[in-house]
């Protein structure tokens, strides 16, 4: 029976290698193109909230005009700072230093409204209470920003894996399999987004994918030697984390200029300033950030447990 099991596992490993060889990058591209018409554009919760907040602000302005018997035009003008802040938020979603600029935007916009609004108000017959509207807009802009931050936080919290019940070194392969599933899901997204029809190249995809060969190195660690070879496992986990970390870099910091210029049909910055993870998230319907956070979180937890051995 032992010989039969060994032959079966060997046959299965050989079959996996044959399948991997048959499914070339070009064949995967063709399969994904056939499914492209059923794939919806993945929209971040934060971006959806910002678009919704524009409608909410316009509704508040409308209600304000009705309750005060004022002109609709003046009401919309009075809530202009909030609308401008939201538009800036949308523009900053995938830019650099967005965290700092997000929180500074309401202060700057409302200060300019307070300064410039006084002159404008005199031209329209003092129809607006500039000081009061400045305070209202400042509060409303920060409420919208706070809710957006809460949405992002909840998304990260849901994507975080639960604590390991009880780490068992002899079950290392089972833990690695969980990481492998997340990374494979990311690899499929990378293949879809940076496929040849979008101007991507095999070299670009290989630069950011987690190679399957790395998991095979884990398989070379016998279950009863996981504790003795924990340093090797840690090195492999750190290698995976480094590759995943490259997805947080802008395209221009990872890909060569010629490859970036060749990309097309994608929602992204033409100069490669967007983070690769953001490009993947916006241009694919899968929960890319969930895959990413799950893989990084589990890598960190397993590494931490291995260091305790």
C-alpha cells in the first residue's frame, strides 16, 4: 500500500508539471479574454462612497434652499467647498502622500472660501452667511473623510486572517498552502491585468508574480524537521513578502520605461505613478486587496511563530 501511495503522489506531481507546461501565458490570456465580457470593474468602497457623498451634499444643499427660501444657485454655491473637497479626494485616492493631503484639503479649501467668499458675497448682495457656511463645509468635509477612512479600515479588518489556534511546526505545509492560495489568486489577477492584449509582457508579469517554485522549496522541508529548518522556512517567507511588497510600489519603480509606455486599455496613470496594487484593484473584479492583505498577514504570523521555536 505504501508503494502504491508513493507512486500515486509521484504521478500526481508529474501531472501537475505537465499541466503547468501546457497552460502557457498565451493560452491563459486567450481564456481570460473569452471571460472578459462577464467581468465587472472592481470599484473600491472608498471611491463609491465619495461619489455617493456628492449626491448627498447636493441633496443637503437642496433641502437647505427649500427650508430657507433661498435661491438654488446660492445654496449650491454655499456648499461648493464640500463638493470641491470631495472631487480632490477622488483625485488623491491613488496618488502619493494622499494621507497628508486628505486631511489638509478641508482646511485649505474652507480657508480660501472664507477669504474669497467675503468679496464674492458683496457682489451677490450678501446672500450667503460666509462664516457659518465655512464651518458647516469644514465639518461636512471631515465627516465624509472620516467615513471613507472607516470604510477602508473595515475592509482591512475583514481581510485580516484570524489568529492561529495553536501553531504546530509539523503542519507547516498546511499553513503554506493557505499563503499559496492567496498568492495564486494574485498571480491570476496579474495575468489578467498585465496580459499581452493590454500591452503587458511576460517579463513584467514575472517581476511581480510569486513563483510556484518557491512553494516547492517548502515541500523539501520534512514535517518532522520543520523546527530544525525553521530558519530556511523564514527565509522563504521573507522572500515571498518582499515580492508582495513590490506591489505597493509605483509601476515606474518596478517596470522599465518602455514597458510602461506600452500599456493600454487600463485605468492607470500614464506615467506609471500609480501603485501596482491599485492598478490591479481598479482593473479587475476580484477582491485584490483582500488577497494581498491575507497573504501578507499570514506570512507575518507564520514568521513570528517560527521565530519562537
